[in-house]
């Protein structure tokens, strides 16, 4: 790579710098020894950005990106951009584009501290192996284009200005985008000019119920009424969301998997073993499917009926509610109620599910060689995934996510992968009408992804733990109310702070001021005293997203003792909008004029 007459050569982890125009060998070698930055993988790519010609960026095989000064050749910093290999880099306009081994492309704002991900999307089915910029396109065709090449034998062309997303629309080429920057589109920045607003109140509860039943609440005099526990007297929220995990006991399925894997422990894993597992599961399913499905259906129905009765009995007599939606997936169960004055304001309601089972085996491609490595994790991961519900209320899009992530103290990366799979999936049908997309969705999205929606609430048993502290020290800190010490090592909070590509970095969470919600001896206030002596943790969480559109009013845990988890709830105030078409058209024209200034600036800098 030649920059201002200087040749930068990267081999392995080393960088050497030369001056090709030099007259003698002493001047030819700018540095006598190659640079070798510690703690990074092999260099895979390099790039410069047109408006920052004092820096050069290098991508690495371990997902890191290093920055070097062109003036004195020193390393200015190392950014953990991803856990995946950076295959290629290119400077496009004011941003750095990176192509990954996963087929994703990321666009970074490298001027911000820390770096911001302006856009991330799944561009190819195979690895992205090259990115290139059409520098003269602005003058020849009026377009600034970036091309990507993949091992899936495709070449794709992208808008290097990100114009459609800047304005708040999406086009067919941008069919699978995911904006994770805290800034939203230009149109939505000015929505007060083309919308009317009103506010609604929502209460969200998440609880890993540990296969408990409504009967266990009714017959235990120590347990409070569920609605009375969640709501103060006289409160009538407009939306009531109940998210459950492990609502049914799946010990039989875990035992089947355990017995199978244990029987194969001493054998090499072959395709025959894989087929044997499938045949075993199919035969077992034929014998048990009817009874098990009936049992699960009864459990879900019992909870649904219990919630309906509780609302009828507890809520003010002048307030009535409609059961808007129920869904279940193995142990997950969601139940959503809407206050009757808002039931006819809801449209475009659609549900989806994402399965993340058996440590990633369920619902994902896997080779026979992978099977044995998942033996230990299969038991605890067999029922993970997410239930999704999206709808419009007036003209505001809302997405509710109920998740259960991979369990285990050391399985942080698997939890990260679960979140990435959930947030990067496209489980909903795309909205093809441009006006509807502009009104309801953000980030240039078409509504197919979770992050396209204006308001997102994600809750569930996320299973994040407390790192580098023993169980006894954690319990002592809980008893002395030294929660700050524990939260500094909370895996979720640490990841949101330090990992720029972590999916939940785009979400907010109200500060935690309650004790860890896991793991208790059932029926008591004692943390786990079983042989495993699991350390307490804040496994059960509620996060939200929607800049300027949602505010969390409280964040509480509740002392129901019939499970080894404690429920958590949050109250939210959500601002919903009604679009005024004539005003929207005027703002749209103004935004196009502002983008013209951005285009002119880029033309000058290029």
C-alpha cells in the first residue's frame, strides 16, 4: 500500500515501511526493524480514509483493527472491532468499511471515541474478500459506490453515501441492514415537525418460572398476588407484557440427550453417530410427542387463564383489557394484554420465533465433528431462543423480544452469539411500501429485523453472570449491599462497555439497585446451597431501545419463591406518533436539500 510516496508492506504480524524514490539503501528503508504490535493477529488488510490522510488502518485475523500514524509511524491504538476475521478494509467517504469472514460488512465512524458502528448488515452468504471504492463515480454517474466481492461468487454494489439510510428510507439493495449507532435517520430526527404524539404506559415482567404452575402461587399463602406485586393500587397500564422462561420442565429431553452423548463418549463422532441420534430422537418423539405436547399446552393454557383472571379480578372496575397475543416455544411463553381504548390503534401485528438450542446445534448447520464438542452444553442449551412480537400502535413500530440465552458461568461468548443471531436475523416480512417504511421504521430498515423498529424492549433470562469473584465473596457483597462492586464485573455491563460490536450495546438498561435474581433454593431466600453451589447473578434483565421515544420509570425485582429465579419488572412511558402526510412531505424535501450539502462536501474532499 502506497501512501504519500511511502510503501507500507505487511507480512504476518509485521509491518515494514519503505521509500521507493530513495537514492540509496539507507533512505530506502524508513524503519530499520519491522513493527510487530503485540496482542493482535496476522494482518489481513489495510486502508486510508480520504479526509484523514495522516492515518493508516490495518485489519487483523482476530477481528482487531490497528491505527498507525503516517507522520512518525507509531501505533496510535488497537480497536477490538469484532470476534471474527477482518478480511478487507476500505475508506469510503468519511467512514471505514470492513468486510468480515461471516459475510457481514460494517461501516465505522472512526472519529468518535469509542468508534461507532454506523451500519452493519449481512452482505453475502460467503466471506467478504474484497471491498473497493469507485472514486470517480460521483462525477461520471452522480453516484458514490462501494463494491464487495465474496467467495459465494457474487459482486454487490452499495451506496457509499448511505443516502437512503441518512434520509430514513430503504431500497431493495439494502434488504438486510442493521443500524447499531445511537443516531437515527434524518427524517426521524425531525419527526416533531410531521407527527402528532401521545404517551402510553407499559409494564413488562420477565420470569424464569422453573416449571412452576399457577397452582403453586394460589396454594402458597406466603406468595403475593402476581398483579398486586407488579402494580400499585389503581394503576392501569396501557400494555401488560408477561415473558416467561422454563415454563415447562424439560428434564426428560435433557436426560435423553445426556444418555445418548454419554454412551458415545469413548467413540469417534461420525456421520453414523449423528444419524443414530436423529433416529433416537425421532423414535422417542413418536412415543412421547402426544403426551408431552398435551402437558405443555395445558401448562401454557393454565398460565394464560390465570393471567386473564388476575387482570379481571385486580384491575380497576372501569378498566378492561384484551388479550392481544400469546406465543410459546418449548419453555418460553409470552402473554401480552392491551387496555381496550388502544386495541383498535394496533395494526400490522406479527409474531416470530428464533431457536437457539443444544448449544447452537438446534436450528443451525452442524458437522458431525461438532457434535461431540457440544456434549456437555447440550443439556442446558436445549431450550434456548427467543419469541418475538411486532406491531404498530398508531404509526409507531414496536418490537417485543422474550429471550433465553445460553447458560453457564463460562459461556459468555455463546450468549453473545445467541444475541447476535437473534438481532441479525430477519424473522418478519419486509414492508415494501416506501411511505409506510419511512413512517414506521428507522435506520433505513424495512421492518424485517428487530432493530428496524422505533421501540424495542428485550427481556428474559439472559444468563449473564458475575466474573472473577467467588460465590462467598459475591454473597458477602450482597448482604452488605455492596452491589456496585459486583456490577463492575457483570458480564453484560462489561460487554456493553468494552465490546463495540456487542449486539446489546445499542440498548439501554436502567441502573440495577436490587439483589441478584439467581440462583435461590426454591421456597427460601437462600442462594443455592446444593452441591453445585452456583454463584448469584443478575440473569434476569430488561433492556430497551428507542432514542427519545421510550423512558423507563422503574426497574424492580419481586420476591416470588416458587422458582430459583426472582421475577423482574419495568414500567415504561412510550411516546407514540400519528403521521400527518402533508407535513411529512415538506420535511422530506427539506432533508433532501440538507443531504445535498453532505454530497457536495464529500465531492470536495474526494
